[in-house]
C-alpha cells in the first residue's frame, strides 16, 4: 500500500516541493523514515505515531516506510507531520485515496492529534498554487496568512480528526474567505506628522527623502525629536501594492512574526533595531536561514538610532544590500536570498555628550568629536543623500507655532513625485532618483548652462567632493520632481546644497 502527498518547505522566501511517500507492507513491524532528514524531522516518527493512536487510529503491525523527496534537499522543521499522517491514514484506508493527491498539506502535530502552527505558510500556499494544486490544508492558526493567495482554496484545521472528516466529506466546510479590499482599508496610521510641531524644515527634508527614496541622516542633541520624526516616515510613503504586501508578508511568515490574526501585512514596516544588535540579527542568517532586520524593513524604513554606537561590522555589512535591495546569505549547501529594499534613516548625536556645537553644554574635545564622527565609514555615508541637523523646539516656539501639515498632504505630494520618477525610469533597473549611479546621474540630471558657474562656486566654497556633488544633483532632481518641474532651477540646487553633511567629507 503506497501513497503520496505533496508538501513543501521554504528556501529564501519561496516555497519548494517536498513529496511525502508512504509504503506499508507486511514484514517485521517497524516505522522507518528516510530522505536526508534533520533531527526534528526524524522525530516526526514519534509525534505522528502517538498522534494517530491518540486520535483513535490503529496502526497495524506492519512495516511502515516514509520517504521525503527530493533526496538531495535537507528537510528541516516539523511541518511534515501532518502530510505524513494523512499519507499513512490514506494507505490504511481511513481516507479515500483519490482525494488526497490534489491537496497540499503542512502542519505540526501534537501528541494528542492537535495541529500546531508552523512558519512560512504564505510562501508554501503560494507555491502550491503555482504547482497547479486546488486546495491546501494548513493549521488553523495560519489560515489567515494562507488565504491571501488568490486562486487556491485554503482550509484551516485544529485537529487531525477534522482533516480526516473533511477529506472523507463528512465535514463539509468552506475555504477560508479573503477580502483584499477590507484588508487594505484597515485603520489609519498610528503616527502622523501633524503632531510634529515647529519642525517644518525637518518635515520638508523628510518629504524630499521619501519622495526620491534618499537615505536620511538626522543629527542633533538628545531630546530633539529625531525618533519621533523617524517613526512617522512610513505614514507619508505610498500605500503598499498587493504584490509588495505579499512579498513583505512572506518575509514575516517565514520569520514566525505573523500573529494569529494577521493575514496580509498592509502597512509599511518601521524597524528600529537596538545598537547592541548583532550582525546576524541585522542581516539574517542561522542554520535554517532567517531574515534579519534589513529584510523585515523591506518596502519600509530601517531606523538606526545612535548609529555610531552600532558595531562597525553590523554597519559595514549593510552597504551591499543598500545598493542591491537584497541580501545573499551563503550556506554550506546552497546560498539563499532575502529581499531588503528599505529606506535607511539614521540618527546620531553630534558628539559623545550630544550637545556639540552648543559650547555651553558640550564638554567634548575636538579629538573626541572627530573620533565619534569617524565611527561611521565614508562609504556608508556616501549612501546617505540627505543630512539634517535637528534642533530641539523651545517651549516658547511650541506655543507660537500653529499645527503644521499632516501626513496626508505630504503623502499626496510624495505619490505624485513617485509617479513622475516611475515614468522617467520605466526602462531602467531602478525607479527612484536616490538609486541613480554617477553614470545615470549624467544621463538623467540635466544642468542648465547658466547654473554651471553657480555650481562651481558652491563646490569651491564648501569644498565639496565629487561624491557630495552627485548627491546634490540627485536631491535637486527630487526637489524639482516634487514641484513637478521638468527642469532643475536655481532654487532647487540651492536647497539641495543645504542637505549636504556639514561636518564635511573625509577622504
Ligand atoms: Zn559633546
């Protein structure tokens, strides 16, 4: 009695096929599992056997062999318990055989037959759909993330007995419904820029940064409101598309970070790892590779508060993903790739005590300040186009200032600027001004001849390096896009120069 069931496992953020084959024959009673299995998978034998017995199914004294294929793929985790149990029950006639071949199943079993949640259900269901299967059997606690995949029926179960009844058509339940529209209409933003009073120039810089997908550095003393500003950045980013949302949800699904009530993630992420975070937690890794903070911030914001306090290695390893929008982790057997297309927002104090250039309060020596600033390497700073000094708003100003614009108006302008860029770069490998290389800047950022003397003067006056000059051109292009101006004008250039790093370039 041979039976086969289709299941899967996750590689990177995609599901791949694992076939569960069961053969029951006469011979000495044994239960054998083969197919390049990790220890958790080998333990499935005990879990499945006990779960079957406690659910009232009798295993005959026969030779049971379970094979997971392909043979060259190392199988990890406990998600194969359920398909193994189903294949055994089908072989024994508890389930009508013709039914199971069109189903995909994953889930961990408890000893009493309960089905426990697993990680990565969304990418697995997505795989099953692409494989052409019609239905998926998943743990009830994962059903909401599974049902967001269109074109396949997803059924959630909490006990093995329910699955048997369902496959035998005793339990005639409907697939879990998914209403895309209601997901995207859920609630507004938690943080709004309308609550940021008296920081209009910072809000402007943030808007430009988001509009051109420029990375941003906020410098300033403690209590100036750097984190308060950073937290509000996702509120002015355009809404996630369904495709982006699916990709992001897959990352959270394999990280085990989706709650029981989470189906699709519809908000842009804001990740703020602590400066003591290891390189591993920032970029990801592990025996079964898991995404790190840079991937959890995919399509959103990665906020590094007190950037100089992060370890040099954690900062340096971010350079490549900042360029490529993804991270490749090398494993012993194979390498695995996670998306990591995020906006970097960094914050730092200007000196160890935090109060430079306020000489009444700052007690740091020029040497100490230099050393502190040097903790961030020039190649990393080169990837940050917009720099702002954030001053605390005094009480008297707070009372004087009226409430400024909220996130809604800022977001509307950002959306328009994004549309202009998408059209301009439709045949390119990038979509936003902030992603241009020097060669592309030469092609897309046209400077009027009358502006050349002005740029030359600025270069000399501020002793700007070629890299700083390129950053200014990119930012000027975004400022012009925000005004929906085809050409770059004088005021755009002057404003762009103001976002250069004041402490200058280091060569
Ligand atoms: Zn100081």
